[in-house]
């Protein structure tokens, strides 16, 4: 089955700096890659996603890039704010299932 | 997107008892999914619930321990039976929302049910 690895497990940045979270996947058949933000005590919230026919997608301060050849995709957050502090999960969709990364705890220091 | 509610939001249960979690969606969906998230961990799929048929369980999860009902296209329940402290987790309901309403669509999650077993 699919294996999704996510790095780093924790990330601390200064407010205003950029944050990058990286994920790799193992199965080239995976075709859809969402990113979720989970705040304490809440369910995961979809923040951005990308499909395998697209290399990059941007939504305001958030962007996702996908390299199908290398089987990796990344989340980029620019101009980070304290409210960006949360746990972020990547996922890969493969044969009707989602496989989640282990999560990255992002701490944005004011 | 999808508006998903879960009840209860949290509960503390005694060992050996059961807890039933309800999931309600704001519109009809083909598939509903139940996940478990152990403390500080990622999400693990328990089962997929289709309306009018038996739920499909993932490896390591069995119907006797996690019975699921799906009486209509907007509602599902997950029961966690014969509770032990190892069942202490967050249980999440999710739905697919897209062109086909199936597992390949964008998934949205409910707020979760935080279960503590003493």
C-alpha cells in the first residue's frame, strides 16, 4: 500500500517568516494530495489540495507544490502569523483511500 | 465544503462499557468514513460506511468492536464496544464531497469525539 512520510515533525518559526512542510509518497498511482490543519480540540480542516495533473497551486499565503517524478509534495506558508500555529497533515489519495502523514506541529512565535 | 456535526463532543467512560458516536451531515453523501486519532498521532481509517450495506473495515478493526450503522444518506453512528483504556482517542467522522460523492473526493472532517476510558 501507499506510504506517506512527513517532515519535519515540529517546526518553529518567527512571525512573518516562511514555513515549509514536506511529504513524500511511495505509490505513483496516488493522484490527489490534500493538506489539513488541525487546531487543538478540533477536527482537521482542509486548507489546500492539489491533483496530480497540476504542479503548483496557491491560495493567498498558502501554496502547495507537487513533483510527481520525485513523488514529493510540499506546503508553503508565507508571512506566518500566530494563528497559523497548529498541526498540519498531508495526505495522498490512492485507490479509494487516503493515507495520512504523521503530522507537523507548527509553532509561530510572535 | 460540508457541515458535519458529531455527538458527543467528548465523554469519559468506564472500562467494559460502550459509547455510541453520532455523525450528522448537512446534505446527502454516498460514503461516510470513521477515523481514529490516538493522542499526538495521525489519522487511521477504521471503516467506510455506505448507506444500505455493511460497513467495510480496515485491517485491525472488526465489526464486533466497532459496529457501524448507516440508516440514511446524512447520518451514521460508530459504537466503540467493551471499552478499555487503549480506546482513549479522538474519533472522527468524515465525508467525501465532489462530483461522485465517493472515496476519491475531497474529504471533510467533523469536529471529533474525544473519548477517555478509565
